[in-house]
C-alpha cells in the first residue's frame, strides 16, 4: 500500500536543498542565493516503500503560499519529480510516469516539472518510447533531461 505524500515529506527553509542517492546528488537553490521553503518527499523509499512499482527518487515541493516564498515573488507552486539515473533512461521515464500518475492528485495546485539527471543526457530516440510520451502528455510539457559528467558520482544543481 502506498503512503500519502504528506506522511513522507519534510519541510524546511534554507538557501539550498539537496538529496543524494548512491553518489548521485540533486540540489535545488534560488538563483539569488536567498532562503526559501521547500518540502522534500522520498518517493522511492517512503511513498512507494512497499509497492512493487518502478518509481522516481524524490519530489521537491516549492509552494508559493509559504510566507517565506511569497516575499521572493516565485512564479507559482512547483513540484519537481526527480529521477537520478545512470544509463537506463527508458526506465527513468516509466519511473516518473508511475510516481506522477499515483501522486499528482495530492498536489493539484502545483505545476509539475519532471526531471531526469543522467550521464547520458537527452537521447532523441527515447522520445518515441511510450513512457516518455505518457509523462509528456500528463504534465503537458517537455521532460527536462540534464546531462552530468561521466562516473558513478555526480551532482546537478537546478536554480529557480
């Protein structure tokens, strides 16, 4: 049985939020180095902990309604679904689809951003796979694919 996002999220105010898994790191920070409020949900090891379904790693929720965030004039509430991936990009899109499809009803006022951080980067032939198309159709925009340097340990920082 899946857990709710609210039972798995941790919220705090800081200037940078990061999560690491198997040497791969994703971080979210403001471009002006200020502080902002963010809730981080462990999709893989908490929400879907006892579910046999491929799923992404993390969800970073940045609500515009926070008193800290409202003063920053952020564009709106954003939900960043993150998959840290080595080479298996086809799996990454299936993981994103399953996570978004099963949790989006809990965050109806959030603009969803789907991101794959990989050493491969964008692979045009993968854009024809079913899972890729399903995610793109669900979120009504492109999936962001970020290429990082080769190796088992990498970091990607997304500025908002």
